[in-house]
């Protein structure tokens, strides 16, 4: 039965003012969504805010797969604050099209209808063709005003890793490299290339990732833990340590006493032997383990294979102001078959180091 919804948002205000308000509130929803990065896979991190007129009555974000989505958490937050009576006629802002099908949780469109919300604004459509546009049709059929595409560019950029996983069935791969000015991956008398501030950035990346991949040579040489220890952000209680993926030709070549096999997170270690197809392995990681964001912390030879096969979507490079020489190059060997270019490049200083980050563009000849 259709509810009688009295919209708090006055449609008679001029269009530019309404659009500007929508943008501001969508940005608030995006800030909330950031809190779910690294904990929601294989689901997307989504944020939602609810306004009754100019009053924020509830907000929420998707925290973990299998738990309530952002829309339901925002509605629950409104009720918890004593604002349940303002839901009827309110406007919901959410970064992604509300789900309209039943999975581990009921569809959010049902919760929106039950709450009496009169207007729904979302940043981008669901990239899955099976669901795209369904929420709009369902909600409008019940008399709800729906607005799509507010801050769409920002929402799409934020959800790019998840969209990539939906469209390709593969994780979004970030190559993380720490090197000297002359492109070396090791120093003669120092364990770490990076300064303390840069190491914090690396752990922030781990916090955002579902898995970290290294080669057997890295494991044998460094005995890494590959755990989150000192990021800039607080680690959410629901965040599990990333899966640790090891690629090796011979599992028996890995010492039994390494940290990946003996620490309290040993159940989060996966070893692949003699991988013939990197893309097939990535598909299995996404399909079997729900991995959406994968970070490479491997040596140059393995990194080169990922680059040659076009399997890297993002590049993160920590450059230390050191010239060391040596043989361990970021990308060893001859020229790549085709050059890779970065776009949306960002450069910032971290202590004495410089951090360069960008999206890997399509191959260029």
C-alpha cells in the first residue's frame, strides 16, 4: 500500500540552489562511504545521509559484507536518534543505486518504502546490468521522486575498484613499489628503503586492501609479515588482516618457520604453485575469496609479468632520495612490449620521501 509522503524538500526553490544542496549532501555521503573501504568486499563501500528539510536526521555506511547496507543503517540511525517521525517525507542521499534484490540482506528499496522516504538521490547507477535502473523504476512506481547522477564523477572514481571487479570478474590491482632515485628495490646496508612516514602510507594501503601478493623470492629474502601495523587511520574492529598470497614455483622452497606460516594470521596465507595464468588466478581470488582490492608488494620480475599482461590498474611508488646502485630494478629486463602511462597523477611528500600515485592508462604503442 502506497504511503502518503509529504516531502520536506520544497520543490518550489530554484533549481540551481536545489542542485547545490544535493551536491553538498552527496559529498557528506561519500565521506561516510570512505569508512567502509577495506571491510565491505565483495560488496561496495557505500554511504548514506537522510535529511528532513535542512535537518540531518540519520546517517550510515556499509561496514561489512553480510551486514546492513548504508540505507538501512541510516534509517536505523534516524530511529535511534529519536528522529523516526521525520522519516516520512525525508530525502535519502546515497552514493550508489539502492539494491533491489535479496542477497544476504533484504533489498534496501523495501526499507526505503517502509520508512516513508519521499525523495531518493543517488550518485551512480549499479554497474551490474541485471540491477541497473531497477531501483528507480520500483521507487517511482510507489510515488517516490528519484534523482540520479548527483556527484556522479566523484562516486564513480571512488567506487572504481568495485566497478572493475563487477565488470571483469577480477580484483583491482595496485602495484606498490618502494625504490631509490635510481630505481632500485634494495639498499646495501639498510633493511628499509622508505622513511617512517612513507611506511605509514604503505600500511594505509594495506588497510584499504583485501589481499597482498608477493613472490617466493621476496618471502625467502625478507620473511615479511604483510600485516597492517601502523597506518595513519584507525583500524576498524571489523577489519581482518589482508589475505597474504604467495606465488612460487615450488612450495617446499619456502621455509616452514616464516611468519606467513607461523604467526596468528597463518590461516590468511594462500600459496599458489606454478601459476600458468595470472588472470585465471586473479579470477579465482575474486570468485573464491571475495577479493576486490589486491596490492602487489612483489619483486621486479613478478611485477613485470603483471605489467606485461595489463593486469595492473593503479600504481603507487615511494621514492627515497637515495642513489644506491645494485641489480634489483623496479622493472628488470628490456623495454616492455608497450609503454604504460599514468593519469590522474598525484605527488606528495612523506618525510624525506616522495609518493607518486596514479591510474594505469591503457597500453600505448
